[in-house]
């Protein structure tokens, strides 16, 4: 499981020209699911996302978590994070979870996240989405489980 996270001042996702999710200050999470991922892995990733210190404290150091600042979280599924790009000029997706299984795990991830934090906004699994964001910093990290 991979989560590309960005500290944002705002972010939104549109599907077919309609905004389906948006947040103000918080964290944008692009989530990639690999074949070996499961529910326990999802719960560990949620723990890490909510506790990861990427927001500044009073001294400007990254010592505050999403929970500390009560920020929003925008979750967007992104299977391309599972791409193997080590060889050639075309990404390979053999490590990515199959769509039906991935949608089930994504839904579990989203529901578990919503039980632990608010506000949580999200994109539409498998859709062609347009994501807009204002990266604050810029601050971007890749988390892997």
C-alpha cells in the first residue's frame, strides 16, 4: 500500500465537471493498492496518516499531525502508484490490486478513516478525476506499508 500525501491549504476533486469532494487546510492522500494489501495493512496506514507530523508547530517545525490541527483529509484512489517504472518507457501494473478487490479495500479504508477522523472528503473510485490543490510548503511524502 502506498500513500502519496501532500500538505494542502485546499484541495478538491471533480468528476464530470462536478465537485465530489473538497477540503480546506489539511492533507491530500493519493492511495495506491497493491496485490498483497489487506484490511490490517489499511488500518496501519490510517494510523500513520492521522499521526504523521507534517504541519508546523509554533516554531515552524513539522511537529503537528492532521489530528493536532483538526485538518481535512481528501482521499483519492490512484492505481498508478503501483506502477513498476524501473525498466522501459511504459509503466507496468502487474503489482496493482485487481479493480474489484481494490474497490472493496478502498471502501473499507474510507469507512474506517471516516470513523476515526472528520472531515474526510473523497473522490470516486475508478473514475476519471480532476484533482486541484494548493500544496502548502510544498510538502509531499510517500508512505509505504
